[in-house]
């Protein structure tokens, strides 16, 4: 059970991802990138990730905002697994008690 | 890390090189498993089937972009948006491949292109660190393809197997939001961003993205907030690079 639109999206995702994997080797190996181009490429993944989770920062629910603040603090000092556990537990508990 | 010890005991046998790669990747795998389970569980919530998800994680094999895609997933999916976001999240591979290129000159192209399919943050970091250490120790060629493939395939199999497991377990959990599982996304993304942190100045484009994406989310219907935020961040990175 594969939906055609889903399959098309996945194949295009995979194609573009493979191009990024070989592109650096094929195109950039003998080139010096400008400081600006390097700065933009280095900033790009973070810009996308923060944009995807931006709605959480403007949630209308106090419990969600508080849980996000706790998760943020955890992310600045802990590794992936404890941060995820603290984030999930704080969101679950705060929603239960504050709503 | 155990890379330095491993280099000293480098064997010439191809099997031991492969095994050395798998072993050096093992600690990373434990961190990947929960992340893979969460992705699988969230994907089924968004309507992806237990068949579709492993097709995605097996063909695309780039976790950050898969998290972003699942977060934005609708039925039917917004193809242009998802593919564009995938490209932006994975654009870092371009820089990673360029950094690795000097070590790959001795490899034939028919091995290069399949090996690069498995390029991910972890296999790149391990492969490059190992090549630099071997170069410093005078080992030639510095880059060990079998070591790299050991680390990369361990990562690949773990990723596909545990995202699938997450998709199988997901429906049993019910609505993940009631338990707070959706907070796993901000948690994962914030930890990934801390790994990319290069100081306050370099992070100013991220703030621009956050502010614009949040405003767009509040005032513009649809999922355009991601594209608006990402583009604003890139433009500000371009403009700010002029100051330095």
C-alpha cells in the first residue's frame, strides 16, 4: 500500500538528497567558496530546523510554552536522548496538570 | 573517542577494517535508536503506512530532512515544499562532501558514487576524523573505504530498522500529542542545532528565521511559514557575512 503521490514525493526527496551527497564532491572539490556562500550554506540547516519548529514558540497554551522552555534549557546542555525524554515528559505532565 | 586506539591497531585485512568502522559507530547507534523510533511513530500519525516509511528512510536516509518532511506532511503531500525543505536541510552535505574530497582521490568512481549514497553526519564525521588521524600517523592511503562503509552501513541498517519499528509501534500508542511525544521534534531539532552552534554571530540568521517563521505561522494560512523563515534566514546570512 503505497500512495502514488507519496511515492513521488519520496523519490524526489531521495533524488535531491543524493545530489547534495555527490554535489560537494563533484562540483566543489576543486573550488574555493566565497566567504558569503560558505556562511549561507553553514547557516542553512539551522534556519530550516528552527523554522519548522517555530509554531511551538508561539503556542497559545501556557503548558506548551513552559515545556518548550524546559526542553530548550535541556538541549543546551544534554545529549539527544535525555533531552527528548525531558521534553516529552515535561510536555505530557504540564498538559495534564495545567492544560 | 576510540578512533586513536583503533588507528594504532589498524590491520590491513579488509574484514577487520569493516569491523573497526562498525565498532566506532556503536556509541552513536544507541543515540540514534530513540530518535528513529520517534520518527516512525510520528510518521504513522501523519498517515504514512508501514511500507511507505521504510521506503522514505531507506531511499532518502537523512534523518533531519525526514523529521522536517514528516512534520510538514499532509495528505496528499505538498510535493514542492517537502522537496525544497529536504534540499535545504541536506545542503550541508555539499560542504561535507567537499571537505572529504581530498581524501577520496585514490578511489575509483564506480566505488565513489555508491559510497557517497551512505554519506550522513555520523559516517562523514567518523570517516573524516579517521582519515585525518591516519594521515597524521603516516598511513597511506589515509581514507579507509571499508572503515567508512562499516560505520555507514551500521548506521543505515539501524536507521531503517528502527524507523520501521517505530511505525509498527506507533498505532499502539494512540494520539502521541496527549503524552507530549510531539515535543520530541523541538527537542531533536534544538540538540541538532546546538551541534551546529558556532557562536552568537553565526546564529543571528537562525533568529531571523525563527521570528519570520513564527509571524508567518500566525498570520499566513498553510505551511508557508517554513519556506518564509528559511529564506529570511538565508538572506540575513548573506547580508551579515558582509559585516565580518
